[in-house]
C-alpha cells in the first residue's frame, strides 16, 4: 500500500506542516505504515506535521510526524537508497526521541547510491548512465535533507509531548 494512501483522506498531499497542525483533523484514526524489514506499524494516530516535495518522474519525498492517541509519535518518511525511493516508519516515545531517531537516519544517508562508482571496465554508455543516476540521487538527497530540516524545525516547535511548566 502506498503510504500517502494510508493517510487520512482529510489530509492534503503536500500540505505544509504548519497547515497540517492548524487545520488537520483532531480525531485519531487507525493508520498502517510500511516498515523496511518488518511488519507494518499500526497505530491510532493523527497527523501533526507533514513536509513533502514532488520530484518529477519519481515518487514524492516526504517526512511526516503522527501523534499516537496512547502517547508517543510515529515518524514516517521516504527511505532513500539506490535509484529508487521506499517508505518506512518508526515509533518514538516523545518528541525528543522522534527528533533524535530522525536526525540519526539523516546522518546515515550516503552521498552515493548503491553500486557506485561503476567498475573500471565500464563502457562509455555505462559511465554516462551512472553519472545521470548519481546526479538524480544527489538531487533527491538534497531535497530530502531540506525537507528534514524544515520538519525538525516544526517538530521542535510542537508542544505535545513536552513537559509543561507549572505556574
């Protein structure tokens, strides 16, 4: 199942995090998020932050933060690798853990897609194809890291999950 199709139909693809926080539905809905190497993560939650970017001819890149009804968060995002894009999700007990987990993922992003550079016996057409693929990968990585920075700024400003000072 395509992750955006698993999201509530009340949400708008490509909505900014600020609009999702202000105008998104307040009710919690059952969601199912694909996870790399594991069974789907299922949770009763609502979207509180969404950052996405369309990439012509390729799947959209996105970073979402979902608030779980029973506490904690779900981080759902594009998973970059090779020349394609997959999707994954991870749970976190609070906003600080969500930020830490996602920052950790961003630090692991390679500057080269899998299988690069081509071998020493590659012909000219293989080298040209590899250069084009590398340029696409680096462009998607740059766009994704920009979304990640915007998302982390949004998450830092999000009040849920932070202890409130008593007066």
